[in-house]
C-alpha cells in the first residue's frame, strides 16, 4: 500500500468527484502537498485517515447541537 494517494484516488476513496477533491486540497481543507516540477497533489494516507476521524467528530457534534426536527429521518442512501 502506497504512503501517498493522488487526488483521483482520494476522490475514489471518498466517493466524490476529482474536482471536489481538488477543491478540498486547494482550499486547505484536506491536508495535501504539491510535489514535483508539475506540482502534482498528493495526500498522505495517514493524514487522510486523521482528517476523516476529525470529520466524524465534527459531524457528531453537529448532530448533537442540531437535532433533526420531528425525530428520526430516513434517507435513500442507507
């Protein structure tokens, strides 16, 4: 398993588009580095995992602070 992921690989892992992965990296939301003469973006796998853990915690806090009106909600994404 490679230490670094391309933005295409990150997009695949997160089930988002490559342009969304680029935007996350470019805006500094996703911890990424530009490497080489062509400035290829790479995301260290360990940092991606830590970032995801932080997103889980942010979501948990958001849910706790913003209960869904009317009780439980169901979605089509289950």
